[in-house]
């Protein structure tokens, strides 16, 4: 009995040859797009990180603040005190106070739970516009 040999590319019909050619080109295009995107995204990130580390300028992606190897850790308690003092002077929530509060929460919420609850209460009062009056103290649940 004669053994069957696998069909060679010349034994394929013109339609199948065209399909294989298109498939090969699509796969190559996919590789180019995938690896091209990787290069376009990760190469600038890598260059930025290396130059930032070399120059001592690195930005925290969560807070947007500059991180320096020479800088000390932020003093969460001092920053909370400053925020509470400013909240006492405000009559309503301001954008600058809200931004400082958001950065503080991102950095210090876990380290200072008591200060966090005080700031949450102050923020709730500022949102209601009651910071100047001595009305009932209610907790704002966020």
C-alpha cells in the first residue's frame, strides 16, 4: 500500500495559498503592532525612570508629589494638624484643602487612624458648610 505524503504548499489550491499568505501577513502585522506598542509605551517610561533616578527627581504616581531620596518621610501628624487648623478657618470646602486632604489620606491614612477620623469629620463639616458654627458633631461616613 502506498503511503500518503503530506501535501506540500504546491499541492494547495490557489485559495488556500492566498489564505496562508494573508494569515502570515496578519500575524506579522500583529507582532509589529504588539511589540511596537510595547516599545512606544515602555521605552519612554524606562528612560524617564532612569533619568529621574540619575537626577534625583522621581514623581509618585499616586500623589503627584516629587519623591527625593534625600528627603525625609512626610510628617503625617504635622500635616494633619495643619489641615485641621486650616479647616477651622474655612467656612466651606475649598479645592486646595480638598487636594491637600486627598494627598494626606493617600500617604498617611494607615499610620494615623485617629487623625484620619478627625480629618474625615472636619471634611464632612466643611462639605455641609458648618465649620464656623458650633452645631452638633456628626460623623460623615465616606
